[in-house]
């Protein structure tokens, strides 16, 4: 494990912002991870975890220790009558993992193909796309409980397995919701080291998302591989490739509103794009398409210096070259304010600001 100082993170964030970590380390196993956190605790400096940097807005300088999660490994660990149980290291690339599950005969994650990032970040915001969410196939999440780690003496390889700091959090306790979980609400509490998936043995195509259903109008029973390929094709057409044009996917959540707000908006804006959302305490809720709200404000393609709203999808903010994290946040604030003035709806940001 090598701790480096003044380390460039430009290639480690999908926006491609020029940003430097005061200290940087890549951890390949649990011992290295606990040593890294101890290093930061001992020096009394902050720390943060980075996966592939595809859902973060980095400022020019990250004080303290930036820990890149690089724990690898994936395998079938057991099976029941109903499920395959598969463990995947937090540093594994998510898309490669999805492809591997299909190749190995454990289909189910195909709707989530091509989402950039690591598997360890999947539970953080409960990644979702094309009518599916990671939470539906997560069994449990293995973490380092950093608060209890700080109370213990230093960890050695011998007692690594017996430490209380390593916990397995069952899915029911992860409080998964739309782009949310206990992990996202307190990023300093846990570091995800491994995710256990429970993939149903009885596979069923999920074509609940209209665009995917349209793709298969002439093929009523597509295979998991065909759905995987379709998702890759559709996503590649819609979203900019971060290696060519820096971005973090959707920059805003689709806002969820109650029935009264929805009714008012629908009366005023008859072409409002919305979807039914799960009820809250028995009350009806609706999800509004944030991209549509931004588009209606005339902001699609809007650009300030090197920060812009992607011309094909208003939900995506892009870095045309030399944008800074702070400039992107200025643009995001302008968008939020404009949408609020027109619709009275407050957009919330999806990527996480570091620091
Ligand atoms: C082109 C594009 C398309 C996208 N499409 C989607 C989409 O369809 N659906 C969707 O949900 N998301 C989407 N995203 C967002 C992103 O892919 C996901 O949020 C992904 O899970 C981020 O993974 P990461 O490894 O890059 O996390 P990072 O960006 O590195 O980190 C995100 C946050 O999680 C924390 N974190 C990361 N790893 C760990 C860990 N092991 N333990 C504890 N905390 C951790 C970080 O501290 C940070 O706060 C898209 C992004 C891009 C660039």
C-alpha cells in the first residue's frame, strides 16, 4: 500500500475535473483499507472513498486522504432453491460484473448494464435504470464500520476476521429508496467492501420501461443477453461517453411530488411528463421528469464557458474541457433557480460534492 501526496484525480472522475488529493491511496484488501483509515485518524485529517468517480463533483483540492476502492473478486458462494448468492468485491467494475453474471448463467441484472462505476458504489445510491434497481437483487452489504474501528486498537491480519468493525448489513437494514440508502445519508459511517447479491433462479424479462418494451416490439421473448445488448445500445445513443465528454450521468433526481402539486402543475402544463411513484403513507405521489422541466426552461444546450447542459438530454451536465467543479455547481444552481421560478419545484442534485 503506497500513500502518495498531491495526487491528480483528473483521470479518476468522469467529469474530468482537474483536482488534487492531498493524500491518495488505492486499497486492494480489508487490511489496507483499515490501515488507510488509521493513517487518516492518526494524522487527524479527513478521508473520503472514491470508486470510479462517476457520481461525484470534485473541487480543485481534496484535503486529507482519498481512498480508492480496489478490492476485487467475484464468485458464486451458495445457492438455495430460489436464489444464486454471489459475492462481488467493492472495487469490481459494475458493467463487467453484470456481463459476467449473464455469461456464468445468473441473469437478472441486465437492465442495469453500462452504468459506470464500481460494484461497491451500487448500494450507495441504489443505482437504477430501465425499470430496475440494484436493491432488488442485493442480499446484504459487507462494510467496514468506521466509527467502531476508531474505538478499537490497530487491526492486524490475524484478528481482521474477528473484528466487530466488519459488518454484514442485511438488505432490510440498508433503507434502500430511490437513489438513496443509509450509506448515502452518512458517507463517513461505512466503507463498502463487498456486496452479496441474491439472484432469483427463475428469470423473467423486465420490459416495464417503455423504451425497452418498444425495442422488443417484434421479439416478445428476448433473452437476458438480448436485453443486456439492447440496454447498451440505447444508453450509448442517449448518454455522452464520459471518456469523450466529461459528465456524471443524470445531474438531478427526478422530483417526487404529492397529488395536489401534481394536479396544479398538470392543469397549468398539460404536457407535463410524469410517472406514478410509490405511495407515501397511503398518499399518491408522482415522479416528474427533471430533464423535461429543464428543457421547458429553454436550458437544453445552454452553456457557460466549458460547463453545459447536454444538447441531447437536459438532465446531463457536461464538461467541454476545462470546467471546474465549482463552475459546474454554479450552473447547477442557475438551473435549479430557473426551474423553481417556472414550476415551483426544487431540483436536488444526484452526484456527491467532494469535499
Ligand atoms: C454516463 C453516466 C451514466 C450514469 N447512469 C446512471 C444510471 O443510469 N443510474 C444510476 O443510478 N447512476 C448512474 N450514473 C451514476 C454512477 O454511475 C453511479 O452512481 C455509480 O454507482 C457510481 O459509482 P462510482 O464507483 O463511480 O462511485 P463514485 O462516483 O466514486 O462515488 C460515489 C459516492 O459513493 C461513495 N463511495 C464509492 N464507493 C464507495 C464504497 N466502496 N464505500 C463507501 N462509499 C463509497 C463515494 O464516497 C461517493 O460519495 C451514471 C454516471 C455516468 C457518468
